[in-house]
C-alpha cells in the first residue's frame, strides 16, 4: 500500500465515505434477464468486482422506462420502471456491500427522439420516472446513484443547442437548456433527500461542432453542484461515432486523455470530481497525488483483473493482468445479443460457472507443448490448481504469436500483456519451463503425462498465385519485427487488423501504402468492435493509405501486383514490396502427431481454429485445464 497511499485514502461524497478512490465505472455486461431484472449472473459479475477491493461499484447503465428500453432495442439490461425491480436489486446491493464497497447505479433515459418531439407532459413524466427510479434504489439499500447526463443521451440532448431547438422554458439559452437536468435533480432530491449521494456524469466536450463548449459545460456544472455530490467527467457523444474514441479509447489512443478535462472542473467546483478513460492503478495514484481528480473510475482494467485494486494495496502490481484495450468486452455485446467476455480474463462474465470451484484431489502431470498465449494460459491455470506442469517451448523465449503482435510501436498494451504473461508463467513454482527445447514424441512420452495440451499455433497461410515466391514478397511478421528490407511503395495483402496495423506503421515511416483484401469489410473483421476499426481506418486515412476491399491478388509481377475487383476486372498496382498478411493455418499435422500421447489431450489456440485471436487462445487454454 505504501506506493499507493493517495489511492487508498478515504473520500467523503455527500453523506457517505468511500474506503478508497477507485470506482468501478458503469458498463453493461448484458447479464440481466430478458425482462430487465437482476439475475444470479449479474450478481456474481458485480460481487467479483466488489471483492477485488474497489471503493465504489457502479452497476451499469440502467433505464427507467420500459418503453425506452424497448425503443432502444435493449435486451438483458436492467430497468427500474416499477417496484418489481427492488427485490433483485436489493440482493445485488447486498453482494456489493458485503466487501465494504459503496453500491451505486447509473440511471439513464436514452431517448430515441429529440427534445423538440417531447410534450411538456412527457417531460414531466420522464422527470417523475427518474425520481421514482432513485426511490427504488433507496428502497433496495443503495447508497449512491449516478445520473447519466453525457454521451448524447436525453439529458445531454436537452443541454446541447445542436439537438435542443425548443422555445419554451426547456430550450433557448444555456440556463433554459439546463432546466431539464435541474428539474430531474430537484425531483430526485425531493424524493430521497440526502439518503442517496448523487454522481452526475457529463461529457466535458462532445467534440461535435456546435455542441456545448467546455466553458458552457463548466457553467452547467456550477449550476448543478449544490444538487449533486460528485461530478463524473467523460467526453464524446455515443451517437457521433467519430467522437467515441475519446469516450472508450482503443489501443491506438493514449491512455488518460480526458484527465486534464476533469482537472479543469475540479478547479472550478467545490465538490469532488471523478475522471475516467483507460486508466490503471499506477495512473490512478499519479492522478490523485497530483490533485488532478478526487476519484478515478475504471472498468476495463477491472474486467481484465478484478483483483487489481487488492493487488495494488498488497504491493503486488507485477501480478496485475493488464487490459489490452481490444474492446472485445464491447464487440461481443454488439447489438445487445451476447454477454460480455474479456480477451485476457477468461472468467469475466462466466463467474457463476466457477462458484465453489473445488481443488483437484489428485495431482496430475500436465505437459504443455508451446509457450504462446494459449500454452501459457493453460500452464498457469493448471499450475494454480496444484498440478505439475512441464512446458516445452522450441524458441529461446516465451510468447509465440504475441511477440509479433506486440512488435509495432503503438502496441504498448500488448507488450504489457506479453511481459505479464511471461513473468507470471516463469514465476509460477509448479511450472517447469524448458526453453529452446523442441517437443518430440519421445520427450513427451518420457514424462508419462496425465494430460497433454497442444498449443503449437499456426503456420502462415500460403497463397497459390504466380510470383508469390519473388524476393520482394514478404511475410507480415518479418516486416513487423524489422527483419527485412522494404521498398518505398508497399502493397499489403490482407486488410484485417494485422494488415491495417502494419500498413499504418509503414505509412508513418514514410512509405506509400495500399492495402487490399478479397473480402468485404464486414467479412474481414466481424469480431472487431467498430470503435477500434473506425479509429484505425481514420488513422490510415490521415496517412493517405489506400484501402481496397473485395480486391483479390492474382499475381506478383515485375511492376508490382496484378489484382482483380469484385466484377473480375483486372489491373496492376505498382509497388516495390508485397507484404502478405493473410492469417495462419492450423498446424493440424502436429496435433495429429501428439494427440495419442496421454489419456487426456487438448488442442488449444491457433492449432485448432482458423482466424483465431488472443481471446480465443486464452479462453481455449483456460477451458482445457480448469476442470482437471
């Protein structure tokens, strides 16, 4: 705790006092029932975060009106539209409070219409529903609520001159545009008094021309500060995709870019201020110690490692599993159809599966073939369950495909995960790592294993086109690792994330880059959240990189490459270097070679599936051994 003294100091928010300065910021795991009520899965999701040590655990965006939920297409989220919600919410609150955390919840009315579409009676009804929802929170035993006034939702729409064209008391100048939010807060206070502390979430800047300026929002914050207890400062507008990278920063955007916004509000106000945005425990300590904010809200770091707060307090930050900001936790829930999952934490969203998990009665010997992400996850999980693990890795260091995946300058998040994976694997006493050791059938049989985990990865996919063996045709891994010389004009074949990231890297080095792919954009990256992809494509456009989808490589020629479009029209793209980024093919031959070497054998990661990724690898490795 000594190095994190500022984080672990208490903070008074209204009538409550938090045990530390870390808040689990609101996110929707899509674990509620289809009819908007609390489930066991939702309880365990939040209980796990509270157990990890955060001072406040905020339940994700909760709507206050069933019609609004249906109009927004919401499924498997909470709604507090009537008293039936209180019972389940009370159980959820108890689970959070059990660990000394403050139970909070984000209340919102998204609104599928503009302020000008609402009658005064509809406005009054919505205000009453906010107040009624707050009262239900109080009855459920909650200590705090968060009112969502940012990201372009209804309260934000009323405050923005872009969306509020009313001419009555709810529209016009800044004071009138603020009236709706003021009325909401007044109605809540009249209903619950000081029994609930109130946090209000704003977008300091929606980043859209004509939207409220930071100065406008600061004036608004001054107008509401006597009605609230904590101001939560974010940025961006959910309904303007070009701004979302400031709201939920992908790996290509620096961490903590909204902290200075929060600092400005802290200087202007007399109430505590919370900041948010790709923050981790080290950053949180720096923010609090330098008086940039009073509370640090985070979610993805806590999804990646629910114990990160507890580990920091114990001085074990080297053990904190880092978030790679891939946004799988968002992409898998796209269209509100699937529950949240995490790339690096295979238990996230699956907490109920592993309740009361028994340790094995019999210690087994587990041989893992391959020290990539799947192999390391399998080895660590088996070792922590008390088994003896022997890990064969043919190279001189652990990492496998992660080494290449973390090579580019802007892949700092992935480098952090690689370092953590190596460190925790090598430091685990039940794992015997044999580097620079090829796994042979003889070597494995000599160990007499009970279980073999095959994690040998994939081989670069071969393209059968004329000229593919030319010296100027390079593999993307060799380019990313800096092993080869490249020309000034580049054609990257493959417009998935790897190809686009390499294209960005090369363009930033001054190369003229064209990227092609035989598939459509939707087919190339179906599992990637649009936020990550939109950000990356915008960066490529800024570097003047040409991207051609539904364009197939036909041949590599003296002048460059012959390609064909979706209509079969063939033309030549002049380039000095062709870079192949067309994925990997499972090494099924090695799987067949090793699959009979133990009573129980599992293939995990790229050797068992096409178009795999880090999330698949980690989950495969974990699933293979968690029940051993």
